[in-house]
C-alpha cells in the first residue's frame, strides 16, 4: 500500500485522543466491563462471546439484559456451556429478551460454544489453529462462525441448522458484513492485556481488523481514515490499513477511544464550536482543518 500522506498529522492527534481517554470511565458504558468480572480464561471467552454477539443497539438497553443473563448463568459460564444439558442452557436463558433475540438464540450460542470447548479445549485454541492455517483473520473468523453453527440445534430449535436470528448474532464475513461484533470479540481476546482487552489468544494483534461501528466509521471519515460510505468488510479493511500505517504492530488500539468519542456524544456530526472545543481530533477533522 502507498504511504499515507496524512499519517504524520493523524498519528499525533490519535495518540492525543488515546492519552485523554479514561478506560475506567469509558468501560462503564461498554459491554466489556461485564467480561472483566471473570478471571478464568475459559469463562472470559464464553462471556466475551455472549457480550459481543448481543451488543447491538443501545448499550443502556442491552447491557442490563446481559447482566441479568450472566447472573442466571452463574459464576462458571464455561462449565455451564461445556457440561450443561439442553434443558440447563434453556433454563439459563429463559428470561432473556432483547429486540429480536430470545432464549433459544442465547441457548444456541452457549450450545455451539460448549461443543467447541469439548472438542478443541477452548475457543481461542480453535481460532488460533484456524488463523495459523489460513494466515488471514477474515477466513479464520469464517471458520469460527462455521464451527459455532455446526452443532445440531434440533433439540433447541427443532431444526438442525441455525435460524436467521442466530445468523444475525454470528454474521459470516464471506457475505461482506463488517462483522463489527465479532471483530470486537477478537479485539478483546487478542489485544492486551491493557485494562480493556485481555490478550488471551495466540494470534498477532497486527492481524486484527477494526470493529467498524457507526461511530468509528463516521469519525474515520471526518479525519480521513476512509472515504468509503458503507459499513462493509471492505470499509473495515480500509480503515484498518490506514491505522496500520500509524501502528503496524497494533493497528486497532485506537478503536476503543474512537468508538467512545462517538458513543459519548462528544463528537457531533457537524461543526459545533461548543462540543468540538478541546477535541484532540479537531486539528485533523474535515470540519476544522
């Protein structure tokens, strides 16, 4: 890829944004806070999968429902996923309801994850092997989705394969989706540990793709990380390629700060003297530079 001419201006602005971002404060408005309640790596990856897959819509709506779900599952979620019967899994999820997702969908997530734990030891072990074989995060992520959906869901759904609602929770990267929530899960598991991400899986951070949500996309366009207008895998790769020129070893380390700049409402979608005052990205924003 050609050298990005704006890199010398964008890098210090993003570093400034990162230095001003309070991880502890931001985590209160982030589903990863729930994952930090667990210490065992297997529990972390199971809870991380649930929290990432179900993190759609407004965080103030889905996070309380996730908290209630995790209380129902109990202190050893990996053991529940690995050893629990279908009846156990359905009982854990029986009270869960959030938009289009219901108890059967959550039970399927646990059922598919439990199958991976029994056959591969951990989700991380499966993904790391897939990455070493594929040498490409997109392909390895597709393998993970296929494996999570390979279980026979007949006891839960009355059909062997996944429903459309389950596919919404586990989008396949081969279909062009940015797979924001799955890339967020990978970020949590691969990067760090740094107080936000856990650094559990044996996959190089430089291989990650940015979890492209509406906030990162919007702000990315403001500061020149991409000119693309769609929320697709290609756009996620475009943003990641620019970030990789700023930090080849860890391109997605700016994601948490960028996303929460948008989630907090501090970044307006226009020139706003009051809200833009003091923003570290103001010198490189298209509305001001």
